[in-house]
């Protein structure tokens, strides 16, 4: 990748007397993210667990490495032109490894941070503005934690192409223009296919990309009038669906087959761009089951509310309070269009003697009437049937009129590739928790995590391409030497985690060095990814 030289260029060390340069300190932290993932204050211990040179520094530099040294390197990385650095790195990767930038996928995820971070309010750190660590829409389902937005773009085969960190409360809809401009610099042209979710489908985003000569594929949100028009039309019409894929059920061997259909709607969008409707049979079953669960949950919550109102000591007596509680239930389960709830008044009658004493045939009574609120509800069968007609269907919008409906769907179905990178950065690389207080250093650290994802993606890509060339279907990389069809970098690094070199010492002098004894599988992996085996020998 030529990464050390690029780090030296964009993050230079002003003081030549420094034993460890900024680029070397950042290289240590990057290698740690890949193989050890220890906090900054434990990097000195981590480096000493490996042979000199393995972390890009020699034995003398290993003694001078400290958490303060790495912290200052992160400060300089925050101050540097990180956009130009990442662009140069990705361009070098494209040239060296033959990565194509014809189709690029964009998405974002939230990184939750533990702590108050009261100072992280968008303050100025030296010549730059630090990100705002604040509450926002948590994609990790942790609304109780503050967060930052991790915006990532990858190629069609999953190689990271650009990265940006944004404030924790940033909406995805305002990030696409800047992300697309960064990708245009990486690709060197504007006509690559940009694929994103429904947040891209705004007038400003699509107009900017289209006016600049770009192409895109996005999901049209339910709020668009074209969506409502089609769902109304399909109530009385049968589209000419075209079967694209028919595959076995990936989760259940005895389950229904996974079938995908496409249909090019004759009426274009309001921008006069073609709309491709997609229908998935498994998605249809999933949406119907989810609607049934929501209706069942809402019905149970309403039943509990009904029992509370009917109780002898019911405290929900006010009409406004009852209406508020009903609205909360309908909103929580998102069934306002399916459940019709009515507040009613019921009269309870009781009789009491006018005078004390034992009742007799001539005892007079007075009638006591109490008015109590109650609720009644019913399922709107017509509304359920209306939505069932379009279950499993959603529209895709593209400004490229040359793309067929099948090509539009294929581009959109590549979007889950980026979700795998998000899963790796959170689980494999453990981006959180973050053991830093300075938000500038946190943003610089996220940049290193992007580079770690890039290294990881390249190892996986090179290994899988080599397996295709050598006609190798599986490798025994799983525990207990179970076969693996799509190896990941985590499995490869685990395979080499026990490779050790030993030195026999006598009176402080090395008598003999015992190099790592590589297994046949380790040598095969090294050959597939074009890493020479002599890299594990002292003579190297």
C-alpha cells in the first residue's frame, strides 16, 4: 500500500531528534488494531511481545515508545489533511491491487461512547473543528450513550474507498454530497455508480450528483407520492413481474425458496427517472409476520390498559390521560393504521338503603350511578388487506436510464457488503469502548480504523482471488480445522497468532535463534497472498 511513505508525507515530524516519528507511532497503533487491539496506554507492552521490527520500529525505538508519544502522533494526524491522505492511500491501493471503482456503496453507522464528553461540543482544536460527541439516532440501539457518526464507502467487492467522521446528531441525508465528492476524487471520474439507502433520495442530493454527471441507485422512501400511487394501483392490477433469482432458503433448508422479481413501472418519477419495483417472496413473509407481532403486542398492551381501567382502584380516570396512553401504545407498535381504538363511558349502578338497619319488604333504596372510562378496539381488516397487497415490495430509483431493472437490483443487493465492514469494525477490531478523552484524537483514531479495515479487506480479497485462480473451494481455517469457503482476515491472523521465534542466550549473547516452524497450511496461505515465507526468518 505504500502506507509508511504516505504517512511520512502527510504527517511529517517537525523535530528530527524524535526517536519515533509520527508515522512510525501511527503505524504501531494501526498494527495493534489489526492484531491485538490494546488501548493506547498499553502499546508499549504490546510491542514488546513481538520481535523487533514487526511493528515498524527497532529495539531501540521500542524502548522510547510511550502513550504520550502515540497521543502526540494522533494530534498531528488530526491536524493533517486526512482527506488528501486517505485519497492518496486508496488511489495507491487501486493501482497496486487492481481495485475497480465502477460501483461504490455508501452508508453510516453510529459509534457509541461512554462518558459525558462535555467539552466535545464542536470546539476549535488548533486550526480545525473537532466533531461534536452528542446524543443522536443510535443504530446500536443505545440512545442512552453519546455517539459519533462513522461514514464509510466501499467498492463492489467490499474494499473501503472513503471514510469520514461526523457529529453524533448528523442526519444521513446531509452527508451524501460530501461523500460523493470524495469518491469522485478517488475514482478520478464522476460516472461511477453510487449506491445508498433512502437518505440519498432527496432533491438536493440527487440534483447535485446528476448535474455533475454522476449515476446513482437509491431506495425511494414511503413518503414519496410515487410509492403511494403504485401501492394504490396494485390493489386492482397485476404487474408483469420478471423473475430474477430463485434460490434455496439460506436459513431454513425446508423453508420456502427465496425468489426475487423486478418490474419497471411505466410512469417515471417526478424527476422523469425510471422506477424499478422489487418484490421478494421471503420479504413478504417477513413483513406479514412482523405486522402480526406488532398487532399482537399492541392488543396485549391495550388489554392490560383495559384491565387497569376496570380495576377497583383505577388511577387512569381522566380522558386526556387515557387518550395519551392509547396514542403511546399505537405509536410504540406502529399500528395506528390497523387498530381502531375508541374511548367509551360505561355506567355502573349500585343501590343503597336510605336508612340504616336490617332491610325489609318496605325498605327504600336509592340508585347510585358511577361513570367510568373504558376502551374498545378492533382491527381494521380493510387496512391490513390493503397493505398485504404490496408486502415485500419496494421501489428503487436510478438516474441512469441505460440500466435494466435486473442491473438496478444487482447494484442495490450489493449494499449489505458495507454492513459486513461495520460488523468487523465493531466486533473484530472493537472500535468501542474508546479509551480517549480528546475528541480530536478520537477522530484521528477512527481514521486508523478505516486503514485497518482497508488492510483487512485487501487480505481477504487477495486470498479469495487466489483461491479462485488455484481452483480451491475451501481452506481448513475454522477451529478444529473445519473447512471455510470465504476466509476472513481474522481467521488468517488467528492461524499465525502462535508463530514464535526463540533465542538461546548465554551471558547476554545470542547463541542460536530458532525461527518459526510454519505448518503446511500456513505456507499455503502465505503463497496464496504472495507473502514470502522468509519474512518469518531472522535472515529476512
